[in-house]
């Protein structure tokens, strides 16, 4: 019985130390970006597998939906004045 309580106490202490380290790790000084944002070029995006189709009406698997969003989301924009 005592051994079980000791193990729980050690695990809780380790969790506290790790949690504190994670929280304090995010409190560092922020470094400003050194480069300007570059427009144009090629955007490479890693997928687990190739999409089955690029037809937006037939996108069913997650890879196809992700590619479809990248291709088709920027083709239309709603005008708030006409909505």
C-alpha cells in the first residue's frame, strides 16, 4: 500500500515539474522576424496520399478535401455590401 502511494507521489511530482517547464518555456523573449514576407513562388504542402479526384463535387476523403480547399477557396469572395 505504501509503495503504491509513493509511486503516485513521484509521478505527480514529475508531472508538476514537466508542466512547469513547459509553461515557463513559452515565457521567453519573442524574436522579431528578420525577413520580409515574400509574395509569389511555390507553396509545397505534404499529404499522406494523393487525392482521388480534384472535382469539388466528388471530394470525399480528407486528402482530397484539403487539396480542394487550397484550390477552390480563393476563387470566390463574398461582397458584404451585396449580402
